[in-house]
C-alpha cells in the first residue's frame, strides 16, 4: 500500500504500548481511537516532541497509578 503525504501532513508511528495500555479495570484499552482523539485535531500544528509528550501524558492519565505495562515509543 502507498501513502502520499501532502505538505503539512504528519505521519505518526508508535509501538503497541500506546494502544494496548490498559485502564485500572484491567480490561479497557486506550486503543487506536484514544490515540486519534489525543493526537488528532487537538495537536494540529504542534511540534512532534510536544505531540509525543501529550500522548505519553494521556496514556499515563488513562492507566492511572499502574506501572507502565509495555514499551511506548
């Protein structure tokens, strides 16, 4: 499959630690939808390092006090 990026587009690559992050209930996952919600329109125009910080913070908030469950890159 080919993907054509246009000027201003952003391609985000991530490891499964983001979308598989699990809430304290042990069942609910952050999911791709969660990533889209966090990194979509609210991040338009942000530098990539700020987007990464935002994603990490939102996943941490979602998982609560639980220890990091997987790598998140």
